[in-house]
C-alpha cells in the first residue's frame, strides 16, 4: 500500500511538469475562448458575441485582442454583472503570449519607446522656453496656474526630502535589487552573484559614491580583501604588509608605538581595500535598453543600469519611500488606492475620488521637470546616480528622460512628483480646506493618493491636474482614467458601483500541465465570483489535465497559489493524498512546491516536490454550516517536521489550534 502511494506521488510529480504538445498549445486557447463565449453569450452584447465567434473561427489573434477597444469600456454597460461578464471574456487572453498572428509586439514597443523620448525632448524644450520668460507671465501657464502649483510642489518636495546628506543616506540603506543589470543577466541576478562577480560596473558620476559606500560597508570591503588575498585580512596582513616601525616619522611619530602601528594598519588596510575595489570596477556610462512582456500587443521598455548604480539608486528609492510614508503616501502598500477606488465607485459627487492613470509615465519623466521641482542639491545628487546615456540596437545616445524603468528610484521619484502636484492642485482648488474643516487637519488630503502612475484625487481637482500633467509631458491613459460614472480602477482592483469586477488575465504560455492548472483554478475563481456558467469551461480544461493530477492533487480554494487543484472540502476526500490525521485532528492535503536548484546548476529545470499542509474544515457557529476554504487563514506546517518533532519525544499537544470559529479563521502555533 505504501509502495503504491509512493509510486503515485512520483507519477503526479512527473506529470506536473509534462510538456504539452505544440499543436495542443495553440489549440487549447481557442477551445477555451469558444467555450467561454458560448457559456456567457446570454450576458454579452450580441455584437460582441458575433465578432468574437468570427475571430475564434478564423483564429484571428489581432481581431480578438482588438475587441476590447470596442466593447471593453465600462461606460457601455448599465450593470456590474454585464460589465464583469464582458471584461472576463475580453481580458482572459489579453496578456497571453500568442505565438501566432501578426501582432509584432516588439515593433510596437520600439515605436512607443521612441515616442516617449520624443515627448521628453519636447517637454525639455517647453520648460527651457517658458523658464526664460517666467512661468507666471506667459498666457498658457498663467491660465493653468503653473507658477503657483510649481511653487507649492517645490516647497512640499523640499520639506519631505529635507537636507541632502548623500553618504549618510547611502551607508544606511545599501542593498542589491532582484533584476538584471549591465554586465549581469538572468539567471545570475541573485545577491550571491552580484556580490561575488568578477567585475562591478558603475557610471563615472556614481564612481566615488560607490567607492565610499563599499568602503564603509565592512562586510563588503572585507569580502573584496579576502577575494584578492585568499584569507582573512588579520591572518595575512603582517606577512603581506610588514610594519616598518623604524620609519615611523612625521605625524605617526607623535603617537605611542601601539597606536602608531594600529593607525598604520588602518591606513594600509583602507588603501588596499580601495585598490581591491578599483581593480573590480569597470566604468559603464550607459544603460542597456531591453523589453519585457506587457500584453499581447506590445512589450514594455526597461533599461538595465550599471550594477553599483542600482545599489545606490535603490538606497535613494528606499529613502524617498520613507519620506513619503511620513506624509501619508505609503508606497509599500496599495490598499489606500484600492479603498479609494471603491469609495469613488459608490459616490460620484464633485468632492469624491476619481482615478487617473498615465500612459508611459516612467518613460516620460523629462529631465527639466525634475530640475524644476527638486531642490538643486537633490537634483545634482540624483543626476550623478543615473545613466545619462543609453544603448539600444548597438548605438549609444543621450537620454532626454531623467530615468526609466530599471532605475532603482524611478518609481519613488515619479510618485513623489505626482503626489506633490496632486496636493498642490488640491490646495489651489480649496478641497483640502473642506476636508480639514470637516474631519480635522489629519484628513486634509483624505482623497489624494498616489502609487506610481495610479493617481487618485477629488473629482473637482482632476481637470486641472490632468492639464498640469500634460504640461509636464504626461499623457492620461483614456482606457484606465475614470473621472465620471460608477466605475473606478486602481492598483489591480476594479469596482463597479462598489462591486469588485476584476477579470482574470492569463499571462503564461500553456506549455506544461502546471500552466493548465493555473488557468483552471482562475476560471474556477470566476465561477466562485458569480459567473456560474463558466463551470462548463472549467470542465473543459479539466479534460486536458492528466487524471492522476486532477484526482489526487486537490485542496481547498485559496486566494492565490497554484500548487494543487482548487476543490470543495467534500471533493478533497476522494484523493488518496488527503487523509485525516487522528493524532493532530486535522486534514492533510498535498501542495506542489517548486524546489530550489543549486547555484552550480542554475540552468536546470526546477524540480517539483509534493509537500503536505494541514487544514481543518471548521463548522462556524451558524447552525452547522461549513466554512468555505476561501474564508480560512492557513499557515503551512511541514508534515516531516511535525513527525520528526514527535519522534524526538514531542507531543501532538505542542501544536495548538487558535482562533475564533465564528469568524472562520484558524492558525497553527507551537506552544514551545
């Protein structure tokens, strides 16, 4: 019995990463789309159904992905149910990496990249022109109130940032980022490789900032020393650099002998660390432009910065995050934006929040905009850390933008500028006085929030703010900007009259069985969310999944994760892997985890391993009705670790259940 179960585990693990034939990879998306349209045809506009069927039958990828432009607007729908059904159909494969059709996403991405540079050049010219004649005296800027708004924004940013102390800032916040950089590409992008690679790249402007940062980081500096001399500094110092006691003259002669020797070692040690740093550094006064997936029709342009520049930029970005969090803009959480999007969807008065989204915001942050709004010392500091040139298609050119995606402080810098402008326009419009008088000074900017290019302001502020942003070179994304009606969208949450109507986007290629599980689970999630007709589509995808995986690898629904098939508690009992442990009085269900690979085998495929987790299906104090899986709060507990604990003399009573059954939440804690 145990042998058969072990063989079944091995079989499920093998099937999990089984490749799907190429012919099936191209056929399955169209089969799923046909099923989705057929199931939801009663909820969809007839014109959408007709055009969708025509695109599916002809396998016209371009015809399918462009349907959203004609039928995807929330203004075309009178109810949240109608919009949710249409958006679920149109969004399902909107960001899917199609391998057929003539979409040519890279060509479109290159055009967008060049367009952003052109817009930055125009913005720089506009600012230089108006700066010569004073913003307050020109008809356009006077009409927009540019002079007053920029003045308020500059004062706000200066007060948020405070005094510019570069080295203090960098020494406290140094860290590596997760992405690629000049001289280091994936998969060699972990901190291990970034600390230990043979060459560090840095721009000439950031060279000395990087040198001081490395020297002041004792662990990093000693690592460079040991890499050069092969052992700890204290072990080889006397043999490599003997102390010339008889030559202690000049300033060192004024110290006692012990102090002079110690001082001599400090000087030599610092010089050698600096030399070790200099031997590893290579000047790279440019970043490299590359593209990453965005959606089915285009890619997103990013620029890989020199390695040490990224370290310094991330430190600045972290500092700006902290500065903004002190004034009510938390860039570590999207909850505030999401909550205000909900409020705006149920209240449409002039003082209620609206959502604004910008097009290519990170690529349109022009140099002169940053120069205009930041204090001089902060502009000079950030300017020294950025790459002034970029390499694209083998050619180097000077950037007209200040920074791009890939720079470690672009997100925080643009958020700070947008937040300052949004607050300044609110001050000019007088909305902040109403909030302050009504709810108190702490709620002065209650309906002003920013997360990157997702901006939320009161409705009465939106018109002037959009004009100011346009003057600064930013264009609003008309498909994602909602200043009227019952729909609001921000930071991954879509609300229609207070109802969450966020569709599912399939972003993976259907190349392996685990990708089918991801698609199946999220379609099942749409069923849970009210699109009950899609159960037939879920059954269709189930037919593509190998039976052992579908039958055995099951567990209760969770809000995220695709380590198993989402199923009801009753369905889980049919699996041989889901068992009741009488000792700990809990169900144990399987979860597929992707195992780590050794650093020496980074190109190897991740090997799946089945782990077991614990869950108890509680009955709340509601007349014995079962608590659904998506209301439970799970904490992973390794079965092997638990059994080892018992084998070493521990008791199952060391694991206790805590929580309130009436709320349907559980957690596992160790009393030891």
